[in-house]
C-alpha cells in the first residue's frame, strides 16, 4: 500500500509540474514573450521553471493539440504562426459566435463587473503612455465578461480557442487600435448594461468586423 501511495504522489507531482509548464508557456505566448515562429528552447525553459524535460514535453504536446505550437525540425517545437488568411477566417467565425454569446450574457453579468471593466477601459484611454500588456489585458477582460457569462461552456470554449488563434496573428501598429478598441468596447458594455440583446449582437459584430478591416488596411 505504501508503494501505491508513493506512486500516487509521484504521479500527482508530475501532473502538477506539467500543468505549471503548460500555464507558463501559454502565458508567454499570450503575452507575446514567445511570438509566432519562435523556437521553444526546452533546456532554457526547463531551467527557468525548475523542472525536468519530461513534464515540459508533456505540456508542449498538450499545447500542440490546442494549436499553439507545432513540431519543428527534429524534436523542437515552434510557436504556431497565423497568417492573414487564417486570421480573417477566424475573425469571421468569432463574429458569429461572440455575437451570440453577448446576447446570451445579457442580464447575467453583475453591475460591479461591468463597472470594473468600464473603469479599466477609461484608465487605458487616459494613460499618458501606451502599454501593450494593458491593452491586451483590457481586451481579454471585456470579451471574457460575456464569454464567461453566456451560460454555454461549449460556445465559450470555442470562442476562447479562436481568440488564441487570432492573438497569434502579428498585428502591425497595435497602438493605433487603442482608441477604436476602447470606443467599441464601451459600446458593447452599454448594450450589456442595458440588457439589450439586439444591441449586444450588433456592437460585438461591428467590433470584430472593425478588427478585420484594420488588418486589411495595414497590409495594403
């Protein structure tokens, strides 16, 4: 019985280390510390996280299954690159799914949560210096409001996965998106606060179409 308990502890520790590696690499990709096409240097990452290669490789295999990394030459992994075509196609699907999620979330979000996100957007607009991380964090929090409150976990997971894909696309002149993003996000908040399902659908769809138009403008 002692051996079984020890095996269980070892197994649990391995899972925890794998989760640690998974969460760390995911965050590096989402925060763009690792960008599309970058090689994940396993030895350096294992040393940084204080873990062995085994849980790290388990995490990378999980991330590969989710489409965040791909196999490179040999046994190495690369952060997946998303081109303009995939980005635009993903945005089109997001437009459909997120509009529905926002409508479903009407009446399900607390006034305190709406106020918190509104305050964050206004602070971002008034900041004297532009901060990429703050921009992305505000974006995540706004979209997360209605995705988390839509009441449909399958829909929510599909949207989260698509948001990972679109985040991998390298947007040029991201700082130029601050004002339109903020204005469009506030319009979404107004609709959610009013519990207006039609306006929620419209403002979310308008926002995501605006992202597509902006991307096309930057490559013309």
